[in-house]
C-alpha cells in the first residue's frame, strides 16, 4: 500500500491508502477530544481532505462515539498539554 506523510499546523499524520479502485463507500470516523476547540478544528480540516478524496468522513467528539464498528477506518486526535 502506498503511504504518504504530511504535516499541517503542527499535526503529523501517516496516511495509508488502499491501492486500486474500489466501488464501495469507505466510511471514516474522525474523532477528537479537545479542551479549547483547536483539536476539533484540526479534525474538521482532516475530514474535509478525506471528503475531497471521495471518502465519507464523520467528525465526532470522542464522548459521542458509542460504537465505531460501522467505520472502515478511524482517526483519533486529542490535545496535548504540559
């Protein structure tokens, strides 16, 4: 599988994309925990990029995710404080 790394606004990510074409909808959960709202903004930006790649991306607060089993993939983000 091809991989790509990226960095935006202090966020590093490793993205692994399946090769070939697919006919099924790929649902991705972008879940976050945030103290002041910044991580939510990053999650929304990630979801926008996923949608631009023809994926279905749902942005949800971690506390609002009861069962992630309906998603093919999940991206989790949280704030880091010292």
